[in-house]
C-alpha cells in the first residue's frame, strides 16, 4: 500500500467550566473549542496554554479529543 502522508485523525481542544466534578454539563456560555489540529502535539500545546489561563477556576477543564479525519486512508499515519 502506498504511503499516505495525510493524518488519520484531527485533534480538538474542548471544554469550559463544568457544573460539578462529573465533567458532563457545562455552565451556560462557558464552552471553549479550539482546532482542528493535525497532530496531537500541537493540540496539547494549545491545551496547556489555554488551561493555564484558568487554573484558579476549580471546575474549568479542557480535554484533547481525537476524531477520525473524514476521507483519510486507513493505511495512513495519524
């Protein structure tokens, strides 16, 4: 199979201020979303930068989420 340089995943940073420690429900108007990023390293860099800005808010959480890239070949890297 030929090499496919297209990343197989896209990475997003998502979160906000959650209503409690279950991390399921966001407080209204606090949602944050950044991306897409083509590699996890860049997404983690943004996650670190954004999370540090709100470190004093106990229920603020950001997560790096990877999803399959639409149209990516199954044998590609990602």
